[in-house]
C-alpha cells in the first residue's frame, strides 16, 4: 500500500511539473513588456492575490 501511495505522489509531482511547463510555454507567446503594459492599464491599485496550488 505504501508503495502505491509513493508512486501516486510521484505521478502528481510529474503532473504539476507538466502543467508548469505548459503555462511557461503559453506565457512565452506574450511579450513581457506588453503584459506589463496591460497590467498597469487594467490594475485596480490593489496588491495581486497570492495563489496557492490548491486555489
């Protein structure tokens, strides 16, 4: 049972790493200066929220 649990945890870690890679690839399509310009334009003046991996 412990071995199965350990294998699932390793698979979950690989899945998260894969999603981070996909996010990185998507963000690489947007020039950083354009992103920052849009951020300033549409900013509400509040601090951005901090997201956990559970949100």
